[in-house]
């Protein structure tokens, strides 16, 4: 006997009507499973300008192409994508004299297809067909520069914790390529977690939700209620360096001052390379100093990238920089001097050591510069800026570190060595 849950999932099945009519989208003179008046109503709800001239639009899972052709009619340059070629799309492309670029690609092939990025991306009725929905949403985010419109099937209910059903085979509508059934609040949460700065629901019915996923924050307030936060530190949350890789799941740690008595994640507006980054953590203030962590946004540009912060009721403050996907370009490293960081005695070290180095690249940081005495690694504590090409590094010595040759390494290049006499009185852990 079919379970009640299974029966409920079959109420959204339109396969018989689609097979009878042969078209999913309707057009003038063509009666598809989706009425033309309903397609027009759906479009009218999209938070998009009426005139799309100058905009690049990507329509993922375009099917018969109504939304692609409507975007083109409104002035956009459109790329339509489907995983198999649809004859109906080709028919309408010829009939309308369309210039849309039609590509046959799987969702996961989009980043390597050389299509570039798009101002607006449609992902309509696609998400629940995707085996790896979070990966797909991250790819969607990386392809979008302004807004993505996501419409998808949902299950009923809005529990406090977002919930998603998983369909192993054909539990949803008897189709084996239907994988998930999220609640509406789960869809919003997934889109935020994928890297969109803000996600706004604009339509919902019993079995579907439509959301607008924006890459940027709302405009700065015309009359801010307080001064901008003072951003005084930005680093990778692992190792506290300034380097980030877009191939990794990276988080940005920010330290800042603000007179605000208390803050929530929703109060923060971090911008990285022009894209908004939602906060995942904000700690309690200590004398007006805050620590907050943010996801590195998908599609962050390579090179030196500006980072700036504001509150929802302030404007942006000063800009700091991080290095994204930047190789370490090192030719030679010259160790100029080393001393105890407390007594300043040259060639000696107790618990702390300071050294001066020439030849480190601009994106050298606490994570990719390695200090050692003999076979013992030191713990980097601080790396100063370049002064006439020379940078100071402070480090702590592990207990039991014996005297030996001190060297600095970065990017596979090793410096000259200098002898260091350590305090042997400390015992190893």
C-alpha cells in the first residue's frame, strides 16, 4: 500500500498533462501545461526592472524557454542552459528570431564552460532535481553578480530548525531525479549559507517558494544613526593569515570597534571585493572590541581584494585588504638579524624571539612564513609591514628548544642561517 506521505507528494505531478500537450510553457498560439497568464503572473512578481537592457541573464533549466525569451524581449543578453536539447526551445528560437545563446550543459559544468558571470540568474523549478543542492547553490552564487531568482518545490511546515526531506528513488512524483523536499525556511537558509548577502522571499504557496538572492547589501542609509565601525584587523580564521583560496571553504575573521552596545549577525554588513558576506558569528564586546566571522563569498575576485564593514544603520568605514588565490613569489630571503624579544640581545632567545627579514613577498603572513631553530618550529606571533623592504617577525619558542641555526622559509625558499643561543633551563612538554 502506498503511504500517506507518498500519496501527498504525488499531488504536484503534471506529467500526464505535459505528455498530452507536448509543451510545458505556453506561448501565443501554444497551449502548454503552464498557462501563459500564470507565466506572466510569475514574472510580474520578480523583483526586477521592467527594462533589462544591458543586463546579462542566465536561465538554468530553461526548458521551452519562456523566461529566456521574455528576458530577451525586455532587452537582456540571454544564455539559456539545459542538460538536454529541447526541440520546443529550438522551435521558439527560430519563430521569434531569437539571439539567445543556447547551451547544453549539466549544472555542475557551468563554472568551467567559460560563460562568464551574469547580472541576473534564473533557477526556476530546478533545485529539487539537484543531487547536491548546497554545491549547486554555491555555483549559482559564484555565477551571479546582482540577483538570482530561485523557485523550488517545498514541503509543508516551517519548523524552527530548517528541515529537508531526501528522496532516495521515486518518492516524489514517481520521478527518480527528484532528490529533495525542503521547507521554505530551509530554502532561505541554504541560499544564505551558499554565500548570498541577503535572501528575500517574495512568493509562496502550499508547495512552492520563490526567493530573490542578492549578492550585495541594500544601499547605505542616507542618514546613518551612528559612525561606521573601525575595522582594525582582517584575517583567515585558520592560521590568522591574510591569504585565502577560493577552492577552499574559507572564513574571514574581522576585529572592529563600535560604540554599539550589542550586535547580532543581522546587524553586520561586510563587503569583500564588492560582494556582501553574511556573518556566521559575532562575539560579545570587550571594551567596544568585537570579533565576527564571515564566509568568503563565492566568486570573490583574485588578487588583492578590498574588505570593508558597516552596520545596517551606518555607512562603510575604512578599507583593509586580503590576498585571494595569490601565489607566493619568492626569489631570495635574507635574514638580517635575530635577538631575544625581551632583552634585545643579539643571537639569543628566551621565550620570545624577534628577527628582521628581507625578500618576503607582500602576501607573506603568519601562516605561510615558517621560523625554525634546528628541527624545532617556532610559533609566529606577529608579522610587521615592510620598512624599506625589511619586515620584523616575532615568535615564541617551544619548551626545550635547544640552541642551533635559525632560518626563515617562505614559498619553498630558505634563508641564510644565523646561530641562536636559547635558554636551556626550560624543560620540554
